C-alpha cells in the first residue's frame, strides 16, 4: 500500500504508475490524480495563478500564429530551389555589390516565389525600412 501525495489516500500499488527512478518503484501520485493534473480546467487554473508565466509563454510562441501562409510557401519554395541547385545565389549583393556569404532573397511579390532580389543583410533591412515608410499614411 502507498499514500498518494495529492489526494492523501492510501491505495494499492496497482493504482500507481511504475517509475524505476523512485525508491519504491512507483510514482508519487495515483493514476486518478495524474489524469486530473492534465485536464484543461487544471491548465486554465494554473495559467490564472501564474499570469506572468503565461504572458512569457505567449510572447515566446506568438510568432507561430503571426506567419502568413502565402509568404511561408514562397520562402519554402525558394529555400528548396536553392538547396536543390535549381537557383544559384549570386556571389554579391545586387544593390551594393558587397561580397557576402549570407545573402537574403527579398520578395517584392510573394505570389512569384522565385522573383527575388539577392541582398546583403544591411541592404535587406534598408529595403524593409523604405517599404514601411512608404506604407505609413501621411497626415
């Protein structure tokens, strides 16, 4: 017989999961308490008790839902074409002619996956800043 640390009831060993790391060879919570620990209402209660951890978790994984599927498809197609050798990256940036190993494929139109301008990271950032400035409404 073993006492569950959560419900404090004395139960048979068959009511506990096997855990070789433990001295007794069984887990500390009974099967019922282990199942109850993973219920959605338990998760909600945990998130309510720890709002700062929940905010950090949301920030950490927020990029997943912010992605545009059209952009992701174009980027993946370009990446696969470069890896397969169907598209060859130039040796230098197309804007400033800087010799840079790390060139970025800048899409002007994501519907045309292979129509890119190969830019160094500095010029690529400049292109995005210019696009953002042009997109802002003037008042």
